């Protein structure tokens, strides 16, 4: 299982507003950029965000530390959307 329990998708939502006050700033940014929320009881905060099969990154430094990865290429190989992280900062 990867960082924060991203191993499996549980429940996809059909539509979630980025203006929903239940989402933090990074999650709202993910929604505004076309990522969809996946509710998963094993994930950090019980949900994660996916677009085109790649996972949204909230904090790249913390994620690298959690996974024991020290470069962006390895994150890309693990299914994370590194390009979106830098484009949306």
C-alpha cells in the first residue's frame, strides 16, 4: 500500500463542488483543476483526488518523505501528478 492508504479506490463521486466548505484549500484546488474525489476509508482524511489515473499531490515534500522517495520522477512512476502539482502552485 502506498502513502496514506492510496492502494484502492472505494467510491467515486459524480460531482462535488470546489466551493464545498468541507474541503481544505488544496482539495478545492484539485477539484477546480478537474480532479475527482475518491472516498476511501484507508486514505488520508478518508479521500484522495484523481485525474487521468494520476493522484493529486497536496504537499510534495511530505509525500516524498512518507514514501521514502527523493525525486519527482519516482513520484511520477508511482502514479502521482507531479506536473499538476507544479502548474497549480
